[in-house]
């Protein structure tokens, strides 16, 4: 109806005005929105204008506090109540009302913003309390600091020697992340002058000398290690002048930086890094260096240096168990493998294979009852999510949907997944079914829509349909009109230049990019390109999956740096791009589960991974 279309258009205009901070434009658009399902968003945005405004609000802070509390209390949208509470917390922190902040912080459900946690740390210091774990965890991450966390760290640094040591530790984390803005912010907390900091950041090789201060040397080495690790390794006199702990940290950065670009990492560098106090991210890169070299004692030692949380990552549980296995310590190896075998991910599958178990899918749970499905259909948050999807607001819809999943039982999750699948919201079907803990239905986790068409196009190109499904599940989660930041389109996420190349190769006249949102066109083009990459990269599903994501020249480049043949799982782990590394693991793990689901027979992930031999770098002719 025309009135619905006008209301939808007004809602989208109100959203744009809210994002732009244009209050008058927002109110004019909001007055034309008639859909009751969306009214809570208008109220939330209206309150957000007030909470984010600088200066004294009309009516005073007490009136604004009452307005925020009233909205949180009365709204029927718990997600927006919590987002408004977050906005209110940020305002309370700006004005230093710490008692009110503490009361709202305890009730904040999402707990997903570092700035709020750091404000909580500042509140604790103001009250003479020790900051909580969430505040410290938010502070000690290797990334840019942000204003709230910088203020928290300044407060810690004023607490005496322990606080200044915390600032020093955080400065090194900033160096690990290449976060030079944070280095500049933290350096004065440990007594450094701006001139000394700039010299170390801008001219690291020139300031390195045996007489340089600890702080200048560490900053200069941190910068130089990221830029030119081999040059940093040659600064032997300046290295020798450092205390053992700082010297070990410098070696950890040199080794990690070289490994990130798949450069040389001599065993001596790993040995000299062992005493470092470094982030889990650094130890992960050093573990990858040891893996590439086949240095199993070093693999174990690097993993041992991770934090307890880091060592609990299934990747490092698996590789530590493999190190024990390679070193003849079978009982320790089997303990590690058993700890993750049967878990539904890449390393859980590999661990199962190490214990002699093929990859199968679990027996399906009983289907949701009519009552369970009715409860899912009656959830107002799911209804709002579906409405937002209709408006093209996928991110907002996903946020609404996911908020409803908190605390649901397996039965409720399966009902919600089935509800999503029945409405063809396949990405939420998959993601919701993925959350079950004991009762599972892999036909919902690994959906097989348009199977006749997919099998026909895969068969035409001689591709395993399970692999194609596994790739689509990772690329688009079966969203037909998915579009990435790189303008990749459709189920198989094909970028425009590649689509035009495929169209020419297939003789498609008058090709238009919007055709990529057509099911048959996308499957035809995607399977053609996947087969082309597969043939171009030695018929390796591992290399082809990497090439599909990062371009076919990247795997060639990575392969050319290998010192010798590497098992496929290790090659997947040393891929230098985090996105591609995660992508390859998930695509091939998905393919194994799809194979088990579609054939009913045990699958081998190791067989799909194969091994990767060194090869000379020669450019691909593929786009």
C-alpha cells in the first residue's frame, strides 16, 4: 500500500537524519512513520540526540537522567533499552557522575564496548577500588587506546610504580599493534618527552645506540621491527645494551614481523624471544614460524608462553598436541586431541582424525514442536528483525535477531532457526542453529537450498558440491543479494572485474552486474571461476579456497616462501592475512560437514587439505 511505502521511506529518512545528527530533519521524517513495530527506534534515536549532545541539556542533567531511565523502563524493545543505557553510561562518564554510572554499568547487558569498560575502571580508581577484570581486559588489548581507556591508564599510572609499569606494558602492546597514536599518548605517562618519542617513531634506526634510554630503544626497535625486521636484527650493539626482558621482547617483535610477511625467522630469533612479555598475537606468529620450520620443540615452547586464555584456543590446543605427538609424547598428545575432538570446527575435525575418527554429523535432534515454533513466531524481537530486513537494514536486523538469542535453550534455538529457515532468512537460520550446545540439527546449520541447481552447475565444472556449499556458507551465508565492502555480489560474492572477465570467457553478451543477484547466473559464474582457480593452483582445494578469497596470485606468493613441503593444515595456519586464514579453515571445515551430511559417509578434512610444496612465483593469468 502507498501509506506503508511512505511510512517506510520516512523511517529510512529518519534513520539517515539520526546518523547525520540532523535533529530537525529527523523530527520531520519521524512524524510521518506510522508502523508501530518501528516506533521504539524513533524513541531511541530521539533520546540518543539528547544523550550525545554536548553542553547542558534543556531542563538539566537530572531531567535527562529521568528521561533515559523512563525510556529504559517503558520500552518494549530490550535491545534498544540496552543501547540507550550504553549511551547514558557514556554521558554519565563524561560528567564524572560515578555513582550513577556504577548503577547503570551493573545493569548493562551487551558489555561489548571497550570505552564503557574503561570508564568503569576510572570509576573504580576514583572510589579507591581495584578495577575489575572487564576494565583491565579492555585496556590491555594490542590496538589503539581510545580516549576513555587513555584516561583510565593515566589514572593507573598515577597510582605509583605498579601503575607506571602497567603504562609501560600497554605502550609495548601499542607498539605490537603499530598503534603509534597510542604510543604518543602513553609515553608522557612514563616520563618521556614529546621530542624523544617523535625521534624514536620517525627515525628509529638513527636513535638506536647503546647509550639510548630503555624507553627510546624499545619504541625505536618496535617501529623498526615492523618496518624492516632484518635491519632491526642487525642492531646488535643497541640490542646488547637492553635488559634481558626488553631484549627478548624486541626479538619477539622482529620474529613476528618477519613471519607476518612470510620472511625468514631463524631458530635463534625464536630462542632469543622466549623470555618476552608479549601479547598472544605475537606468540601466535612465533608459533606459526616454528610450524613452518617443522620445529616441534619450538612450537610447544611458543604455545607455552601464551596466556591461559590464549592456550585454550582450539588452534593452539591442536598444535600443542601435534607437537607432543611429533616428539613421541603420545599420552599428552591424546589428552590434547580428546579435549577438542568432536567440536564442530576446523581443529575439532582434525583432532578427531588424529584419534582415528572420521568426520560425521551428529544425529538430528527432534524437530521443534508446534508450541516451540509458535513461541518463536510470537517473539517481538524476531518480528522487528524481519521488518528491518524488509527495509534493507540487515545490520540492524541481525542485531535485533541476535539479541533475542541470549539465554535461549537448545530447543528454543532450534525453533528459532527453523522459524528463520521457513521465512528464507537463511543466514539467521544457520547462525542460530550454530549456537546449540547439546541438541543439534545439522540440516539447519548446513542448509542446502537450491540443491538441484547447485549440483548441476558444480557437476558441469567437475566440482564437489559440498565444497561449493561450504564456500557459499562462508561467502554470503546464502543471502542472495549480499554485497561486500569490495562490491562483491550475490551468493558466491563475485567482484565486478572478475564477473566481466567470466562473462567474456562464457560468451555472455550484454552482461550487466545486477545479473549477479540472479541465482543461476551467480552459480554459473562462481563455479566457473572456482574451477579456474582450482586448475590454476595445482588442483588444490586449499590453495583454490585461498585464491578465491585473496586472489590467485596470493597463494602462489605464499607458497614460494616455503622452505619445504608443508602439510595443508600448517599452510592454512601460516596464511598471513587473518581474513583469508579464517576463511580457508571455515570453507574446508564446512565442506567436510556438507560432505558428511549429503553422502552419509565419514569425511576426511586432512584429505581435502592435502599438502603444499614450494613453487616458483609466476603470475596467474586469472583476475
